[in-house]
């Protein structure tokens, strides 16, 4: 009788531990999936922002070139006025 109670308690504890382990494992897998999804999202966002950054740098370079051309034309104009006075 005593050994039966010990055996039943032992089986109950193993069952409980198994349930706890499975629950922990499932939660860990779910969290891992969430982290993977978040990481994938952040990687995509990083790629998009990198492309936008590259486009903005190109636009800035283009504007700088335009500004340089305008400034050179202005200097040429000013110089021509000064020379022909």
C-alpha cells in the first residue's frame, strides 16, 4: 500500500514535470519564432532604409554638383563684369 502511494506520487511528478517541460519547450519555440520574425522584419527595414539612404546621398551629390555649376557661372559673370568695366 505504501509502495503504491509512492509509485503513484512518482508517476504524478514525472507527468507534471513532463507537462512543464513540454510547456517550456513550446513557449521557447514560440518566442524563438517571434524573435526570428522580428529579426526578419528589422532586416527588411534596414535594407529599405539603406536603399533610401543611398538614394538621398545620390540626390545630395547631384544638388551639390548643380550648386557648384551655378556658383561657377556666377563667378564667371562677376569676373566678366569686373574685367569689362
